[in-house]
């Protein structure tokens, strides 16, 4: 049986190894501008939410939160947000 030997992903490099990978990132909403700051390792994205009221309600009163982020699809997964606003996936735009 074929069993490839792959080196494990380095935990010090949180960026995606393949196109379409989800990465662990932090998310912070600027209350003055409504812009989202998403960061992972040395990378940071400044984006806008397509449904800012829902995302703001999900992170209201919390500082930077840990999320799963797909930089190719511009989608954030905020675990547990469905209990607050009915959805855990949020689409973003540049």
C-alpha cells in the first residue's frame, strides 16, 4: 500500500499551504470605520463585511477574536456566532 511521507505543516507559519485552505486568524472590527482587520502571522488584510450588522453583533464587546479565514474566498468562520445572529460564516470584500 502506498503511504507518502509528508512533512507536517509548520505551526509557526499559519498561512495556507494550498489555494483555498482555511487558516486560523484574528479578527478586529474598527468601530469608527467599520473596517475589518484580519491577521495571520505576518499577513494582515483590511476588508469589509457584506453584512456588517450581523458580524458586528456577533463580536460586539469582544476584542480581537480568533476565527477561521479563507483568504481566497474572503470568508470568515466565527464559531458559535450562529447562536447569536443565526450564521457563523460571513462573506467579506476587499
